[in-house]
C-alpha cells in the first residue's frame, strides 16, 4: 500500500480542477482512491508531497525505443537520409544487441517521466530508405531479432503497446501473416500482464509499392481487433506519392476509430476530411518534426474538426532528449506561431494530449493516462520549487511552461518508485549504459562506419 498526501494533484480526468489532496495505491499497483484534503487512512508507505505536483505519467503515443543510442547521427538531414544513417549502423547489430538497445531506451523513457509507450518494434527487415529510388531491404533477420526487443521491454518496467510490421513485400502475404501471429504471441507470452498494453499494426503503406499492404493491414486489424498506426505524410520529401497512397487505406476499409496516423504533417484537405469523418486519430511529434525539418502539423485545425490527438516522443535519435515537457512546449509554441495567436492552444490542453489524450487514441485509457480509481498508479512527483519557478498563478501554465526535467523528482509505476532525480532504480540500469556504448561501437565497426568519438 502507498498513500501520497498533501500533493497538488492534477488528475487530468475531464472536469477535475487541480486540488491539494491525496492518492492511494493498492498492492496490485492500481489506484484505490484519490481526493481532496486528508486521506481517510494511511496504511503502508506514506509519501508526503507537500509543495509538489502529482500528475499522471506521460504517455508517448509514438516511439521507437531501439534508437536510444543513435542520437547525433545525420544532424543536418531530413527524414529519409536520417533514417538511412540510423539503419546503416543497425545493419551491424545482432539479436542480443537489440535487447540492450531497447532496454536502454525504456530506461531513458522512465528517467524522463514517460510511464507508457506505443513502441514500433524494429522489423526483421532492415530497410535502407531512399527517397529517389524507393525502399530496398538491406538484410532480413531471424525472429529473435524482434523477440529480444520484446524481452527488453518486458524487463524494463515500462508499460508498452507493441506495434509489429507485416513486411509483406519482403516475406509475401502468408508468411507475413504467420510472422505477425508469432510475434504477437511472443509479446503476450513475454510481457507481465500489468505491463502489457496490447498489440498494434505497424502501418507501412507510406513505404509500400502496391495497395496490397493496406489491404493486409486492414485484414489483420479486423482479425485481431487491434489498432494500426501508420507514419503518414511526415515530411515534404516525395509528397505527391505519399499523399496518393492515402486512398489505399480508404479503399481497404482501414479508416475508422482504430486507424491512427502518426505525424500527418502534410495532408491534403480531402485527407483531413476523410480522417475527421471516419473518426481516425492523429499522433503528433512536434520535437522530431522540428529536428528533421519535416514541418508543422496543423494540430489546431485538426482539433477544430474533432480529430482526436495524442503526442509522442518518436525516435530518441531525432527527439534527442526524451523530454515530454520540452515536447509540450515545442508543440504549444509552434502552434501559436503558426496561427499568430497565443490562445489557440493552452497548457492544460497539451498536458491532456500527452497523458489521457494519448491513452484514448491508443485505446488504453481504461488503464493509464489519468489519476482515477481503478487505473494504474503511474504518476510523477514534480517540485516547482526545486529549482524555484515562482508562485503558481496558473498550475497548468507553470507545469508546461516553467517546469521540466530539472523539477522531476520521482517517477512511480504501479505505485512503485522507479526513478529518483533522473536515475532509474532498476538493477540493470547501469549495466545497460555500458552495454549500449560497447555494442554500438562494435556494430559501427562491423559496418565499416566511424565509431562514436567518445
């Protein structure tokens, strides 16, 4: 049992205002109560949160956890050359390397206040993207190349919704279906029930050469009753070809509440109309879209059309710092700049997008995203007084605009403290750092690439 007392609680439940009060968690890691004032009882461990903000752990609705050791690559490149630079290194990585890469990425998320993530598992097919000649597989790996990624996520303590790519153009239809089913079974068998948030389709129509991929993805969505998140019109490179493929999803019958579009920076008006009418969702990555020069998605316009919005930290190698506070600020500032109006997006709205809104988009809001009885006790302890950010005139404004990683003191997952002052308490955390550095140096050498300088 854990009871948090005297905290300034932001439940992020719709209709709730911030209040000074308490939160309690049971031995199963779920919230047993939350309320104003003093708790009815204080069984077990008591955490006095006087002067601190208690808020839901962030949900990254779009993530690539294997990229945590690739920061700094292709620092002046746009999407396709940047992806190629990442994958040229990963061609030198073996199954066990992928375990440590993903484990490091999970710990990195936890250290920065992200407690749940939608993760695009790196496929068995390592594609070498080329915006001029099209995609070509660099290598095809065995099943353990992917399943060791699942093992790492399961070990880390991060809650993960796993996206699996079909790669039907490399494997053919029937083998792609078999591979997907086997990978989905491996995730379920590996992941502790409390950390398992589900399976999803890793949408790949943006890179496919025929409409068959859209049809197969729609079939898998229906067969398993799962979502599909597709990277779509992310950058301005090859834009007409990207936009033209949207109709493949529409004709396949994939559009609907289970269809999620990641990025969606450069859609046509007709595409926005179709997404709004079908009830699809969009996941927004403002930091990575800025870093890669991809553009600024019209999130305000999408919201005006009633489109559900979540937020993600994307690749750690293009968000660079897995900082949800920075992600919220980047998003809020760019939307205001795009419209030349400061009130078009407010702090509470971006906090909701990065917590409950992301959970809703992913279909997991029954378990995470807000501090409500019955949900997992995944929360942050943020101290706006260390360093001091001044009086809290508007709690949400201070939380988004003035607080950051320097104010994040503790991260709790399931009522258990996982991180203190940015240091993850997991027994493998230090080892993962050493393994990541050594294994990436070796992978680069195997590919004949320059190793990291330091």
